[in-house]
């Protein structure tokens, strides 16, 4: 089978297996948000976080931020303190609190034992410690985010070889579903 045909078939199966109730639950929760929405991801998920911030701000009128949009602070923190604390340090300066929410975009969601995406784990721990809600769109049900966030959409994965491209692609599908949700969208799109 051609690669593109196989990829599209995997995407179709993933779409059919997506837990839409979890998306509805996140939409309902975000419609009650009193504070800010911090969106965090690394790698491709960082790029998705930046795009999602735009959509939540412009379409939903939600005050949203992605720490990775500030490259100078991110790299200074990584250089001076280490990459494990880049997000928790940023969130502390932003005075994350119980009125705020954290949205994690990640393939794996972090693994404490294997020391993978420790920066996400520390951000989640900080958010939970101050009473902020934590949501996630991830590709693994066994990662830290899936285990400890309040509501998580786990992108169903049919094969290990597709986990990164499918997880990151479906992050966009899920957040676009959220920002166009009648509970959240306040402003029309141009097109």
C-alpha cells in the first residue's frame, strides 16, 4: 500500500475512534474558565500550542498564552536553569492560580520514570498545586498527562509507527473542534 493511502486510512480509523465526549467535557470546562489558558507543548506540539493560542484568543476571547512563544525567555531558562523547569518557571512568573487552566499538547504526555518531558510534568504538578485545572490532548494513555490531568483526550493510535504524526495532527483537529464549539466560539471566522 502506498504510504499516503496508509496514512489516510490510519487517520480515518483514528477519527472514528476519537472520544468526542472528552472533547465536549473540555469545551464545557473551558466555557466556565475565569482566568487564563496556558497551552504547553514541545517540538511539533509547541508549534501547535502557538496556533491554538491564536485561535482561543481570536475566536473565543479567552486570554491564552504559550510559553514557547517567548523564545528569549525559554532559551534563557533552559540555559540557566535546565530544560526541565522552563515551563514551571514561566508559569510561576505568570502567577498561575486556581482560576487558570493548563492545556498540554503532547505525543507521550511525559513519563516520570523514564525522565521524558519532565518540563510538562513539572508544569502539571505546579498547576495542580495551585488548584488550576489541567487538560490534555495526547497520544498515549499511559503518560503522565493522561494519568493526572483533569480531562484528557487520548488520540487513539493503531500502530506505534504513527504515534507522532497522528497525535500531532489530531491535536489540531481537537483544538479546532474546541474553538469552533458553540460553548466557546464568540467571534466568527473570516472565511
